[in-house]
C-alpha cells in the first residue's frame, strides 16, 4: 500500500509547486526528451473490463506511484502501442 503523505508536507509541496509555476517562464523551450501528446486532438473513451484482483493490483501500483489509475493505464497502453509500431 502507498505511504500516506503527511497533510502538512502535502500542503507545503502544493505551495512550492504553485510558487514555481507562478515564476515559470512560459517562453522557455521544453527540456530535451519532453514528449508532447494530444496537442488539441479530440480524444475518445476506452473502457476495459478487469477482475477485482486485476483492478486492485493496478490501483495499488498507481497509488505507489502517486498517479491516478487512468493516467498510469493510459501511459502503459501508449507505451505498448509505441513498441508495437516500432516492432513492425
């Protein structure tokens, strides 16, 4: 199970992020290796049926990485899609 972040630490982290975002120069180029995805493209919903065990396993991994399940699952699917495309 994922370790719970102390509410004071979480609040401080959010405040740090807000301060960094406020001072960010939006004209700067993105760092090397940055991949931009879905630039103003319409998206579609994709539903997947999972057993309770599969769902719980994915949920546990997502929580351990502090990610929403859908974000992690999408990243996995896109990574696999990229590998399949390059294998051809």
